């Protein structure tokens, strides 16, 4: 080393490091991805290290997932800033560009309560999984995912919904409980491949694209690496819902569409018009009678589909001196309003377990908040039924997917004159429900959609032989029967999940308002 300057020593060391890296990489056997599909040996005993974005996702763009974090965790302003600066971040190359995107999305976000990775992103990841990539990855015994995303963005989906054994991504730095938008170094990833090799007697196989294999340390310990090209991924098919290892029943967030760059631009352009539409629709619902409100709602693009049973179809209905109890599944806070319109009864009252004080005041129909005290709630419902018709959503909370949560049997105790109502809602831009956001904004977001569609199916009244008082049927059998009839009418699936289950998954609390 004597006689050499510091720059010469540093340059010599760098060349030596590159030669070692190339020598190690040359020991890896690279093969085409398609050759693994025709491999004859059983893969269930093999260990796989795969790059999640390359081996599973059909799309190669990371924009939608970072936009979801920016919008759902940071709000509209942060989403707009991210959208405007995204092209600039792409100009700085992959690694530096990734760091800029992470900084824009996470800087200043509170770590406690950040659940986007488990409550919002899994739905959008699941819609982007390629069937061909999924089937190959799932054929291995032990599966370890490597990702360019921060770990908290992908772990919830990969482990909870796909059953991946381990997930290694980039960890985010936290100061005083807040993300600072910087990622930790990759020391943890460097030893992963060696650890996996020690856990199994067989050699480790890798799947990724050439770029990810070169830059991700775990792949350096793989004996074989199969490379996926963008051209091959374009021919993949989206994995059908029924093929997923675990059904996705609950998800949160406001965005109802996949926020690609063009779709996001369309959303920002729509928002001013959407606010105007909301004000028109809201004013019509508050100020005008039903006969005038319905045409105005239809003129502004709000679609309502109503179906009723034939009057002569109910052979043996339950007779009662009280009003009819309309029992419906719960899609949004506006369900009772649409039931009132479908039943042509503006005086219909509603009871609900979850409602904001603001909505309770501005609701166009009489709406009462239940206390979750069975005795008190039962008395309140009987009093309202003595005054007229009543609508109740026994699920206790909304569910967006084609599933019904468990029905509380309280309604079966207070009434025998029961009419099931099946409700479905379709939106294109914003969801009108939230588990972790401001519930008072639910009707605002719903009415901002260009063509919100409400389908209300009033089913046949419950026969007296299937009611508690006249038929001697238990309240649980009545609740389960009504749940089944509504699910059958909608083509949904019944579950035993409750409101508490939903809020524990999405918000980390029991959903008490």
C-alpha cells in the first residue's frame, strides 16, 4: 500500500468488490421462467425466495399503491403533491426514485394507528395477482417474499391472505412516533438467503426479474434463479376471487377504483363537479318531498333500482297491530332512506348502531341511535313500532364485499311482522363508508360519485310460522333465516363475523362511537 494515494486505494478496493460480486453472481444458474413451469420434480419440498412484485403482481407499476398510502393516510393534499411530483421522482432512477416516493407518502405520518397495509392495500394487491405466478409460487413448500415496498405495506397481504412464511422489505425510520420518510439499510435482507439455506436440506430457488435479482441480496444465496419478463407478465390472467387462499371480507379506505395515473388525474378533475353534485343531491333530499326528490336524483345520475314482491305472493303473513319491521343488510348510512323510498313511506323511522351526531340531525327520516344495551334498545324499537314502520340493520355495521355479517337476533324479539330487504350498492370513485375515517363524511363521498347505484329488493314478509311469537321459532333461527333469504336474493355469502371482528381487523378497536 506504500506509495499509493487514498483515491487509488479506494478505487482498488472498489474493483476488488465488484470482481467478487460478479464471481458470486456467476455461480447462480439463471433460467427462463417458463422452464420452471415444466419442471418434473415435486416443488412442495423446496424453498422459494421470490420477488413479490415480479413473481406475483401482473402490473409492474408501483404508482397505485403509493397513491393509496398518500390519499388514505395523508389526505387529498398529500395525494395531489405526490401525483404532481411522481414524474420527477421517476427521473432519478429506480433506487433514488423509490426513496423519494416513500418520503412523499410517509413523511409526518403517525406510526400508531397506521393500518393501510392491512386494511386498504390487500384488496388492491389481490386484484393485481397473476394466476400463473400465484399457482407457481404456491406450489413451493416454504415461501419467502422479498419486496421493494416498505414491509408494512406488503406484509398484511402476503402473510395474512396468501400464507407466505416470511416477508422481507424495507423498514421505515421512526422519530417520536412519526415516520420521517426514510428507509433503513438492507442489512436484514443480506443474511436472509443464508438463513433460508440453513433451514432446509434442499437448495434455495429464486424467482424475480433480472434487475431485482442483481440488486436484492437474498438472491445471491440461490442456486437457481428463474427470471420473469414484463412480456410474460402481460399474458398473465388475473387470479379469480374464488382461487384466493383466504377470502377478503373487510377492507377500508375511500377510493373505490385502482388509482393508476390516468384514473387519478380523472379523480382530481372530477372532485369540483362531484362537490357540486353532492350539494344538489343533498339539498333535494332535505328540502323536497319524495315525489320531487327522486326525479332530481335520477337526473343528476343517481340510479335507484327497486323491486317489490307481488301483493298476492304472501299466503300467510304475520298480522300485527304495530308497524312493519323492515330488516335489511347494511351497505351505507343511507340504507334506511332508500328503504323508506322503496316502501313509499316517508314517515318510516330507522334505528342504527353506528351513526354520527351530524347525520342523526340532518337525516331526512327519523333516525335513532341504539345504545347496545339489549333491554333499552328493545324498548326503544317497540315504542317506534307502535308509532309506525321501522327499518333496522341487524349486522350493526356496513360490509362492502358480497358477504353478510351475523345478524343480531334482537329484531326477532321485538316484532313478528318482519319484511326482509336486500340492498346492494355500486360506486365508481368513492366509497360511502369508513371504519377509521370521519363517518360524518360518508354521505358526502357517496353522493359525490357520478353514478351511485342503489338496488333495493323488498322480499316477501316472514310467514307467521317462522316468527318467534306465533311460530314458536327461536330468535336465532329467525335471524339466521332472514340473513339467508337476503343473501340468496343478492347472491351473497353468509358469515358469522360480527361488527367487533370488522373493527378489530380494520381499525384495531371495537368500533364504539
